[in-house]
C-alpha cells in the first residue's frame, strides 16, 4: 500500500484497553505521517474518542430508525457522538442478510461510511452486492492470532478482491485477522487490499503507539 487513503482501522472490540490513550496515539501517528488511521471503540466511548480528533467509527449500528427500539444502536446517535463510519456485521456479531441491508440503510441515512465484515470470498462478494463503501474479509480462525491473514492465507484476500471487484468495482476490499506489523500491512497491499482492520495487535499492546508507527511503515 502506498497512498495515504489506505485505511488502518483499529477495532477495540470489548478489550480492557484505554480507548483514549489509543485514540490519542492514533491521532498523533496520523498527524505525523499523513496516514489514515481510525478507531472503533465501544459505543459508550464514541464521544470521548471523537473528542481526541481521531477518525472515529462505530463497531455496529442497528437496522432501525428513531422509535421504539430499546437496546438498539441508532445510526443518528452514533453520528451525533462524532463517528463518521461504522463496521457492520462481524464474525463476533453475526447479522442476518436483511439486517446487514437494514444497517447499511441506517448508516446511509446518518451519513456514515460503511465497512461490512465477511468471513470468506463468497461472503465478500455477497456483502459487496449490498453496496457498502468497503468489505473487510477476516477468516474467523485467524482472528486474535499472531499470524496475519496476508501470510497465512493470501488466496482468501486475492479471491475476495476479485469477488468484490466482480460485483461492484467501487467497493473497497480490506483484510484483517492477525495484522500487527508494517510487514503485514505491506503484504495486504500487495494482495490488493486498500485497508486493514485489526484489533488485538494494538488493543493488547504494551505500547500501542509503537505498534501504530510500525503498521504505518508498511503503507
Ligand atoms: O476481528 C478483527 C478486527 O475486526 C481482527 O482482530 P485481530 O486483529 O485481533 O486478529
């Protein structure tokens, strides 16, 4: 990857990390290097994370509008809190096809950029058909591990790039699972990915800023 439009998207999941410390590290590395780095914290932390100035994404928005939807994550509320994008679907938060479609509509209503997560090339193509801005392919068995998807299973990235391209060339393909180094980011770019989605490499790091600086070196 070589252009600064390439996205490094850090999903904090429900890890016991300090979202503000990580957000500040991301903002600082982004400012120093021109890299595009975004953070997806817990919904309750969106406002505080956005206040650091970092690009902020939600981990999920519900397929609902304003109304009687207790427990939902309203896309408009996420945008009001300062998020500019949202993940939709995940191996750890699996949605039905109709819900992914509804969440995409909710995100569009609120002006949020979207990335739908998928487990494999077939799902990547199916997700692209729903018209998100990006699809992120993440093989579930590699999530949270030490080996990056780009080295453990390069074909899954290349095949997802092709599957998405065949459906809608305007949809970006990101990859994730085990990404934690600049080498991993560079390898993902060589396979055709225009972004990486990662979590544990940063959220569980003793020095998140050092990891981020290494990640950016692979752009
Ligand atoms: O699921 C992921 C991001 O959404 C990837 O997680 P890891 O970076 O911990 O493998």
